[in-house]
C-alpha cells in the first residue's frame, strides 16, 4: 500500500502532458480531448519542454488550460500562433 507522500504526489508537467496525449488518442479525432492534445503539442513546439511543463503544472493547480495566441506584433507571423498562454 502506498504511503501518504506517494498518494499526495503532484503530477509533473511531463506526466500531465503525457496524460492529455493518451486521453486525446483514446477519444480520437474530432473530440475536444484530441483538439486539446494538439494544442499542447503545438505549445510544446513553440515554448519548449521546460516552459510548457511549468505552465501545465500551474494550469493543473489553478484550474486553467493552455491556449495558443499571437504575439503583440502580428506582422512577424500572421498565420500561426507563436506563443502559449494560460486561460
């Protein structure tokens, strides 16, 4: 039987990311979970592992989600989001 410290273990950002990816695959194409899994994958490419995993831990602790956004200068990249934010 696990002790209390193991039961209270907060998930790491990597564990949270992996959980969302597994749920996305299980729910399949067209599901909200699949869409969110894709957002997280894009955010990983934009922000990198360390930053995204920190954001996921914060999102998990505050009940928020990750979203993609555009920087303040839309002239640089008009067609694709270039930053991840908490909403």
